[in-house]
C-alpha cells in the first residue's frame, strides 16, 4: 500500500474536536485515512482517533507526549496523562484503526496486514502535535511499543524521545521460535490474510481479573473495547507481527534516546492467582530486554519489581516506581526546552 501521509496531514482540519464519550475532561477527533476497508468489511471509512485534554491550559508548552496502545486495547488512562502533565508535557493518545474509538461495527477488530500501515495515523497525529509542540515524545505499550519503535526507526529527526512500556519486541517461547513460525505463517498470512487462527480458549481471563475493577482489579475500562477473553487473531496479523520482530532483530537504528521498561518477571499463568498483579502474564520480559539493545545507540532499560504487563496499571508501589523511572529518564535525556 502506498500511503499519502504527508499530503493527507496538510489538509487535516484540526478544529473538528468533540467531547470524548469515554473520559471526562478529554476530547477527540477522527484522523481520516487513505487506507480502504478489506473484503468482508463494511464500506465504512477507516480512521484513527486522536485524544487530548479539553482544557487548553493543560496543552500549553513546547513539549508533548503521544501514546500508542497495544493489542485488544485503547486509551483509558487519565492518571498517565496527569503524570506527564505534572512534568510539563501536553498529553495526547492515539486509538489506532479498528481499535477503541476508531473501531466501527463489522470491521476486523485489531487487524493489520503490515505494521507499517500504521504510519499513516501516527504521521497525522505527530504532524498535528508538532504544529503546537516542537518537541514530541512517542510512547507505546506492548504491540503499540513495537509499532512505535518501527515508526521511529523510519522517521529520523521527528522525536525527542521514545518511551516503551513492555514493548513486544520478540516472540515468547523458546529461542528461535519466531524463525520457525515465519516460514509457516508467512505464506499463510500472505494468501489468506484475514482467515482466523484457531487458538485454545483461555481457562480464565487472568489479565482482566488482575486489572478490571469489576473483577478485583483497580481500573474501570470498557470490556467491549478491551475484552476480557481472547480476540480473533488473523493470519495476516500474525505475519505482520513476525515481520516486525524480524526488523527489530536486524536492528532499527532509532536516532533518539529510547527507554524500555518491563517487569522483572514473567509468569504465564493458566489459573488466576494473586501473582497476576505483580508479574507480566502476557510477554516474556527477558526476551524484551534482550532485544531492546537492537533498537538504537541510546537505549536505557529499566526493570520494575512487581510490575504488570501494562506497567501503568500496576499496583500503587510498582506503578510509582515506573513513573519515577520515566521521570528520571526524561529529565536526563529529553531537554526541557527546544533550542
């Protein structure tokens, strides 16, 4: 697919903001995309959605943060916005196409055939931010961390820093499993991209049980937009992820400082236990740390004892340790003013 991102963002009307229906004190606007619906989807335009604070005083200043969510996710984290605002950053979040605020009925939820396709909405969002904030820090969680890293590698000179929260930089499982999977899923994902991959059902929605307020966690989020069970995984999406991992393995050469944060421990639980609130139950944190050095020449790794997969949703003490780590790193590597 050929993206016309540069021309597209020039014509973007940045005044069509509306009250955000999901979070008080926020507003959002669509980012129209040139990408077209796939066969089997309704003829509904694809969009990304940019989210920001409604209060313009919270968007003042030269520095801004743009956050990209992960798989089966969307932005519902006002406490993270408050953290960055306390450091003097205007906070924005991007719901990618087919996720969260951008998901339309009948679309293939979460599907992408090439992670580079997300460059279109990230280009539009970063261009919009840079009109008001010369210094932009990009943040990404899990699959969004992989997506953000790949974007940063192909957009030199655009970012002041990159902050990654448990980024999915490598496949879980034994070393070499991604290399074994690629010859299988490559052809399948190319010829039957939207075919579902049959996965075993989860015994329990462990991550939701550890995070959602109705299940014993701390956080209130939409169980429709961030479902507790397994979402449909399609062959083309698996191929896109494996290709992204292969690009990381070859080295990305990101030109801005990078912070990679993870928990100190992974535990792939089959049944819920209290441990689910103090470990990463989704990704292999040691594989992430091992791959992190391939991102660029200025990479810092911070491991958070007691952290969950989304470190910003961890219990109070590890969550504060994560905030502290990000704060110290930003103070050291991202200048407070643009010269």
